[in-house]
C-alpha cells in the first residue's frame, strides 16, 4: 500500500468553502474518525474499518483520530505506524502477529508473579500494571521503533495531525486525554494536566493501559505513580516526582496521584474529543482574524450544566462556509471538515436482563432446604467442632506421659492432637465471627429503620436456599447489566445526541457524520435501493462479530470456515464500513437525499469503488481479509 505524505502547519488550515457538491475538488479531503471501546471486538472491527478506508483511498484523508479502550489498540497502532512513515499494512501485520497467539490473562498473571522493581516501580503489583508491562514488552517495543508518546511530536509528515487516546479521571469524573494537537491543548483535562515535556516521556503501553482499564475487570491505574518514567531507577524517581508535584499544585495540595480508568466510562465513542479538536481549530482561526486579543487558550469541555449549554449553542451556529473577520462570533467554522466517522461496536441484545427462574434441574434436596434449617445445622456443626477440638485436647492431656517420653514421633503428635484441635477451633471461631457480624448488622439496621416486631432473621429463615441464591443472582446480575449495558447504552445515547444536536440548520454537523455501527447490516430498514442486500453469510459473520464478548483476549473456540475470531471481526468491519460509506454518499450527494449520485462525478467515482468492493464481499466475505493477510509480512515469513 502506498504511504501518502502530508505536511500540515499551524496556519495552513484556513479551510475552503465546504459544500455538498459531488464534484467538489476536495471531496472528503478532511476526515475525523472516532474508534469506540469494546475490548478486542472493537480492536478487530476498527482494524477492518481502516482497511476498507485504505482500499478506497480515504485513509490518508484522516486528520483527526480519537479512540477509547479496545479501539485505542487499533488507534495507537495505526498512529504509531503513521508517525514512523509506515502504512496501514504494517499496522495490520503488527496486530495480526501479536493478538492471535496471545493468552492475555496468563501473561498478566506471569507479570504479577514477578516481583522485580523495574517492572513495578511504584511497588504496586496488580492486573492493570501487569497488563501495561505485557503491552510494552510484547507489542510496542517489539513492533515500533519508538514506544513513547513523544513520537507524535517528532513526526512531521503523517496525515494524522490530531491524535487523542481517551481515559477517564476519577477525581472529577471527566475524560483524561492523552493527546497531541497542532493547536494548543491540555494533555489531561481542564482540572489536571501535564506538560509536553513529561507527556513525551510516557510509555505508549501505559497510555494504552489507562485507556483500556475496564471497570471491575481491572484496578484503577494511578497516574503518575503507576506509569514508567525515565530515571525510575534513581532514588526518589525524579521524573515521576516532578509530575506528582505538578498535580499537587493543580489540586491545591490534595492529590499527588489521580486514578485513571477506561475512557468508555465517560465517552465510549470518543466523540467529545473530536468536537474539542474542532473548537481548538476554530479558536486559532479567531486568533488569526484578530477576534481574540490574547493567545488562544486551551479548549476544554465545561463541567457545569450552563457551560455545556453555551458550548453546544456555539456549535448550533456552526458554518460550513469559511468565516471571515467580521464573523468572529458567528459560531464554529467547520469548513475544513468533510466527514466525521463514528465507528462503534455496541453489543446488541433483545433485552438487557432477561428473567431466568431457577431451572428445574437446579432444584434438589439441598436447594429446597430453608435457611433456618441450614442455620440449625450450622449450630450443630459448630458444637461438634468445639467438642472435637476439646476431645483432642483431652487426648493430648491423657497421653502427656508418652509424649514426654518421646515414644511418639513429632508428626504423629501433630496429626493426632494439635492439627485437629486447631482446625476445629478455627472453624468454630469463624462461624461465631460470622454470627456476631450478623448480630451487629441487625443493630445497625435498627438505628436507621423503624423497629421490627420480630428480628429480620425471623422472616429470612423461611427462605429456601434456592430462592436465596436466585435473589442474589438477580441482584448481582442486574447490577452488572446496569453498569455494562444500561449505563453504557445511556453513555452512547448522550454521545450521539451531543453530535447530532450541535447544529440544526443547513450547515448541520450531523449531515457530515457517518455512523458505522457493527450491526448495521442486520437492519432491514437501512437497505439501499439498487444495491444487492447482504448475503446470509455476511449476516452470519456480522451476527458473530456483534455478539463477541467485551474481552481482552480472542476466543480460540470461535471458528468460521477455518478463520478465527480476529478474521471474523475484521471482515465485519470491512463489510459494515463499505456499506455505510455507500449509504452516506447516497444520502449526501444523491438526488433527493438517497437517490442516484450524478454519474461521472467525484462522488460517483468513490461510490463505484465502494460498490465494487461490496460485490466482492458478497461473493466471499473473507476475500479482503485473505488478500490483506497474503500481502503482508506474515505470508512471506
């Protein structure tokens, strides 16, 4: 694949009048893309999306890239390839060589087991810091010349001029962005941020781990303590200490470390970072036009409700025509932006949490017993354990003369007397401790609730064990569904509403948005006239991809025609992106909004390239995956 070089200066972005002319000389010449989270489901799908954009010669037009969680593995991989002057094929080969043979959890556990200071300079060993070390040793240092964030300042010819890898900061509950922009920006957020000097020194593995630190599955990653810095082997970790000092000053002495977790907690689609990038560019325009007296300030999202209202109101006056000096307060200049792709991989389910009563096969003698019966059994068992421990001590006293005479071996003394007594005593103490805790909980309940006529246990002891288990399962399961599905679905709704409500007139930003959702091909309402629908095989692959669990590893049991899970996800990304690109071109440039694009136009030439790929995918959904695999270094070696 050809690598295209683009040089961008800070003041070269005056923008041309942007219109929906299918013969526009700069048709889709400036693209922003956001890659959502979703574990390796997102990694593979977005890899396929970038592949398709590369095939229609649009990948080189992406200037702004924002990524979250699993999407950040694809995002950082491609961005680093660009920074090193390499093309998409290199990115594809790197991930294909790294992911299929990786047992993520085993490698993480291996790192946790090791207690080497250079692996865990903060002294804190847990899953997330171990994952960062796995990424550093087995991916970034293995496939890239530079594996620090500073690479994005050193590169001068990449077409990506804005990169943003998103995490969530748990002090104020907003995004923490590891970003490099051609305009002034904060690396972090408006509350806590770091200098360019320190940002350059960060390991890409630590950035990636912070972006993909899945809640509940991983612990928070503490910044800067858990990050690896230059000179960590020196006493006091001077660079880390300098970053912590800066954070302490920004938080008025309250915090030297902040907890970072998955970027999807705040914005799983990464769209807010794209909007901020547009505002940075517009603020630089205002500065050039003399609208601002001071140097452009770093643009950050507001934290108050009123601030969000003002923030979106400015977008509501967005213009697709280049604004002049007299238009200083006329809204955001979006003349440069030709396409905004939101690549998204939500899990589609018919219901968030179905009712699952206790199956007949799970009902047995044990589950039909009441909690009161188990309580009585526990009392009896406790009494027996106490009696057994006492009996062992009595025997020990009875045989004290023989023991003193050394007639018994040491191990026999231990097994016959000491061990049984100790075990029984400890078990009895544990049961009594649990009972005392329950009594204390009852007392605490009485302090905050109206008095009970009977103790809570009077009612609970009539529950059967199976019923109690079902109650616990429903409670835990619904809580998991609340955070992993309902909460994430709401975050997704808010992200899309932020984008599509920014402008409601003829210059709407929404008109330039191409949503690229993983399950698009399964929606009959989104069929295109005069375009052959997806085949049953294509829908089967999409169904498999959209049902992939949000995990940090590939499932080795997934197999389709001899292809693995990563192949299925990449194919799904290729097919979905191809279809959505055609759909966007028809809606934007076709007569009547969804009709035929003027034949011979630039938009039609792009559409025909996508249509040819669509027909190829209909013949064999795995054709493009196979082509890409055969054209890379893996086939050669």
